[in-house]
C-alpha cells in the first residue's frame, strides 16, 4: 500500500477502506510511516472528515495498536467517565468517591493537563505522597477492595493514538470530530471499562465551541461505543465559564474536598451528580437518573463520599489528612485580586484564555518537560450574570512569583466581559446523547 495514494484519496474527499485505515494506524504505532505523511493525512481528514464507518474502523485499529486492560477480575460492572476537557473541571474527584460510596466500581485511567485544560493526574499529585502510578495488579486489587482507583496508564495503551495525538497537537488538527472521537473512544475501550459515561464540553473553554459540533462529537462517540458493544452515553455540558470556581491543581483538590465535606456546591457538584447518577444507572445500582442522584446526595450528606476519597488517597500512598485539614495541601505565597474595570454584569468569559492564564502562572505545562507548581492557579470570585461594581474582585490569583501578577491581571480583565445588560444564563446540561437518540435541553 502506498501512503501517498491514501493521502490523495482523502484529499479528494473519498472514504478510505478498512485496509487503508489499518495500514496507516499500524504505521503510526510502529513508526514505519514518517511524521510528514501522517501529518498530511491528518490535515486531509480534518478538512474532509470521515464517515461513521471510517471513524469506527480507525477507533478499533487504534484500540488494538497496543495492550488492552482486563478488568474481569473485578466483581460487578466497572463504570468509567471521561471528559473532553475543560477548565476548573474537577468532576472526577467529586463523582468517583461518591459513585464508589454508592457501590459502583470505578477503575479510572486519567490523563495529564493538555493545552488550556487541567488533568486529574496532576491534581492528585498535588496531594503530598499521592501516586498515580500503580501496576495493573495493584490497580485491580485497589478497585476490588475499596471500589475506586484513579491512576495513569498501566501499559502501553493505544500507541497509534499517542503518535497521532502528538502530531495533531502541533499541526492544527486537534479540532476534528472523527479524530477526537476515535482518540477518546479507543482509549476508553482499551482501558477495559464495562460501561462508559462521556462528558462532552461545549462553549468558550471546550474543544468544540458550538453546540451543534459538540452534539455531533457526542453522537460520533456514542455510535462507535455502541458498535463495539459497550453501554455508552454522553452528556453535553457547559464550559462557558470554569465549571468549579477553582482552577489549578491543589486548588481544585481543595474545592473537591470542600464539596465532599458539604461546605460548598455549585455547578461543579451539579454536573458531578448528573454524570455520577448515570454511572450508577449504567452499573445497575440505580433504577433511573433520579434514583441515582438521590443515592449520590445521600453519600454526600452522610460523609461516605469524603470517607471514600480518604481511602483512595491513602491506598495510593497520599497524605489523607488533607481531607480533614486543608493546611496539608500546598499553598501559594501570594493572593492577588483581579479588580473589575467597570460597573455592570459579567456577560461572557473566554474560558480557554482563563485556562491558559492559570497555565502561565505555573498550573500547567507548555512543553512536556515543564514542571508544574501544584499550589498556584486562580479562584473565580464571580460567575456569569453576576452584578459587579468597578473595583470588585472578579478573581483571585494564587501565585508564587509576584512578577507574573501584572500581566495575569490584565489578561483576566480581558477574558471576562462586563456589559450593561444582564445576560441570559447558559444551561449546565445542553443535551444528552444515547443509543436511543438525542435529547436537547435548549
Ligand atoms: N482528548 C483525547 O484524548 N483525544 C482528543 O483527540 C481530544 C481530547
Ligand atoms: Ca515517527
């Protein structure tokens, strides 16, 4: 097979055969196709698209390009949740302990921060001693014993995706529905989950910023999962502002602990309950979403969720005292307010920029080799629709390098729009997408 012919065929907008797709997925995994040809094909795919059949073929080839985790030793259905990525998106640390406290088995392989979005592994590592590396045996044993574990990949999962993702990141081809769908679903299938709940973000901080594109992405992923025989559904949820108020690694752990301790709630808790209740339904624990939410709330109010987080942190070698005393988390040296430049209503946030500002303060990496400062980030003091006066704090920067403050303040003021009119507030859940169909809430 000739890679140039495959590129030309996709450039002309024609569907590729199963064999052609296998050829290039294999070539990406084993390095036999050079990066420039893979990049050219990725650009052609991102411009011309792929049919549902092509996307499903690519997903299965990527899934089988490396090892596959076997979770069959765990009793009951292992349910997994995956988000397409957001800012202040700490749902994993809230819903995994709550769902496990309700009896679900959650064996979760998470990722690191990517671009403007945060990653659960980086957040967990801000807890002193907490490890996100375990052998597959220890991982399975932990899930069997306490009901949950959140770690990084245990073996070489989806090497084809690893190669293609690294190229996409630097060739302007991340933003493509068939490429995102195959990348995410191949990893979920390879990580062995029995049922999958997806959180597809939409809005100014999401990969897909329009609702129609976000629904199309959700549908593409649900279709592939269904074809592969997995129970799967997706919620399309808002990323028009940071989901939680805290952005940054230890700050997001703090917010999750505050929620599980009953000290705060808000949109982060609401979306965690929406997703978690569907995990309980998929695991056969709740009879419907309402029952699932009721069980999750009971686990929250009884403190069972916080106890489960404590157990999980301890099982992964971390200092579980953070759950009782936030002083055990790393703290930034300086707190600096971002004042509003005028009176009015908070009408829009450029959530992607807010994510990048937190990254520049040290909460994320610009290159793979960068070290993260676990303590830094920012806390939003307003949400969309809030009425503010000139000088009121829009957000508070948590920093260790005071010289970064001035430009971060200016960029935050730029990222948060203030208008004279009260804006209409976006919904939290825009749509749900399941094998039965799409239900839009607006
Ligand atoms: N997350 C992934 O794992 N892959 C994508 O393509 C986008 C987000
Ligand atoms: Ca290569």
